[in-house]
């Protein structure tokens, strides 16, 4: 149930996390920001999606007997962790270094008099 809420939230959040580099450009961003963005994108694509799908699949494919109830519960409990991890990373992205043009506001020349 939780996966049906966290999965659709994690995908747009990860897609829009790239906009965190708008203030610093592709070359002037801090190493912490670029590393966090790399982790976010790996968490949504190959690693996170595969882990979530496999945990969900295992929780449904294990036999429905009491002997397998604990592993099935663990697999079901672990399946929403990758999307939750991505959402938490997106909301806690470090600051990038602002570029020179973004830090100095444009000044208008007004006539004096």
C-alpha cells in the first residue's frame, strides 16, 4: 500500500531534482550536490527500481504458508525503502554554489532629477 504512494512521488521528485543545478550551472556546482544527484538518479533507475520490484515480487511469489510468513513480511517491508530513500534525498539536497550572474542582481539605470 505504501509503495503505491511513494513510487509515484519518487519519480517526479527525482526528475525535478536536476533543477537544483540551475543556480550554479553544470560546472560550478558543489561536489556534494553532484554526488547527491548521482545517488538520486541511481536510486530511481537501475538500483532502486530493480530492488523495489524484486522485493515486491518475492513477497508475492513466496508460498502462502505460515513457514514463509516472516520472509514474505520482510520482503514486503523492504520494498518501499528505495522510493522513500529517494524522496528523503531530494528534500535534503545540499546547496550548490551560486554563479556570479545569479548572485548580483541586475541594476536599472534610472534618471536622477
